[in-house]
C-alpha cells in the first residue's frame, strides 16, 4: 500500500466506527480536503472501522475520492459496531490485539489517527490513546449522547426524519381515531424521542431518563379522549421503561462491545393502552430508517466543521482530544472527559419544561 512518496510527507488516517449515520462522509471530506489542500499530507482511509485497523485493510484517499460525497448517507469507508482492538474474537476466543493495531499504524507511517464515531468508538479511541497518543476523536451519533458537545452530527437528520414521520402518522391517526405509538432509537438517551417528538406534536413522550407509570400513560390517553381528542400520538424511545421494570431487550449480540439491542417497548405500550382504554392502537418502529438518507443542512455544516477542526488539531499537535460544539463555536475537549459517561436528558432540561407547557405528557 505504501508508496515512495508517502515516506516524504506526513500521513494521517481516518476511520468511522459504530452505527452509520448521515454526515459521516461530510466529516471524512472535511478532514481529507483540509489535510491535502491546506497541509499537503497523505491520507489513509481505514476500512470498516476498527476491524480494518485490526486486519490491515486500508486505502489511500485523494482529493477526487472525497469530491461529491457531501450529500451521501452512510460512509464510503464502511464501519463496524463489533470490532474492538481490546477484545476481538479470533478462533473462538476473545483476545487483546491492541499491540497489533499500533504496529499497523507504525508500519503505515501514520502520525495522526482520526476516529469518527459515538461513545463506543471514542471510548476505544481514548483507551488506545493511552498506548499510542496521536488520536483525535470526532463526535457522531444520532443518539446525541456524547458528553462535552452540545450536539453530535447525525442527530439533526434523525430528528427531522422522526418529525416528518409523525406528521404523516397524524393524518392516519386522526382519520381512524387510533392511538399511534412510534418507537424511535436513542439507546439509553431520550434526545431523539424528546426533540423529534416535540417537533412532531407528540402527545405523550416516553424516555429512558424518566421511567413512566402505566396508569399515567393510560390516564393521559383517556383525558384526551374526554376532551374530544379521538386520537393520540405516543413517541417512545427504545430505552424507555416503566417504573421498577427493566428496558426491553430485543436480542443480545455476544461479540459486540455493547451486546444489548433494545427494542419492543413500543409494542408493549400499544398493547397496554388498547387493553386498558379500548382504543384501537397501532405501533410503528422507525428503526434504521432514522440512520439513512442524506444529511440535513445542519449536519452537513457541523460534520464539515468538525472535520476541518480535527485536521487543524492534528496540525497543532493537540492529541487525545475530541472536537466539540459549544455555544455555536467549535472547541475541543479531552477524550477522557468526553467518554467518562453519557449525556442524558435531565428532568430539568428546558426542552422538557417547554414540552410540558404545551401539554405533552411524559407518563409520570
């Protein structure tokens, strides 16, 4: 892979890890064009996230390779939400191959590694930076659950899709006088349900951070019915759960760093409402549709800003950092701090207060 010229100037590498989302290609483009155009560096794209870093799969990225990819969803490099250098399965056994990863980076003459991903990807990046420090994180996830940044790219596009879906569901709910339950992604954070649900006029929003009462949910539907509203829209985050009960797990993926795959709470909510109120209820699971499609205007700009800022951090020699959005400005934070927990919805969050003021029930 290495060419003669690659030894004569700096080489940097990019990987995209975890679940795909709109804006990944914009971030790749931002890093690559800044690295080549402003700094004259060589750029390597690592294929399929940490899996390519473990198994020596890469490609050179040139200016033309990242032209015309700004509006594309997904990632031209591929991704993986299973690969982990500190615990990968080989011959049926879980082994630490982080030393092999570092050898690959050194053999490729890489002087900076950009890890574009969510909490899982950046947790690994932070851990790897303890052994090989020249790492910079770029925050993406539709869940918007990363600390140290006001927003991750991918979130705006996902919320826009949820909002559009709720707009469409309103018409059929109203026509058939049904309770429509919409299950959205977010894992352990309720940001998509909260903001997408508020924008789409959800009547009841259920999120993981505010365990709900079955009675309160039923009462909210009955109250609307008594007030002349013959339909209700219930937005349920996949991690939402009743007080005293666990989240609903759809399946367990044993060889994944985060083995739990949530899903099914929407159907449970719809069944309970229909049983207790007699109102016909239907459930729609938006699932991976929230991850697909072209990035929104906001996500294209944010991902590009992140990519350019990440390249500039590498130029300044500021490693073990993650780029972030704070008060509209692009800043940086330590990888360690950014991966020390999840950014969750607070009951005191202004958006929660706004939703309550316009009549939204949180089932509590």
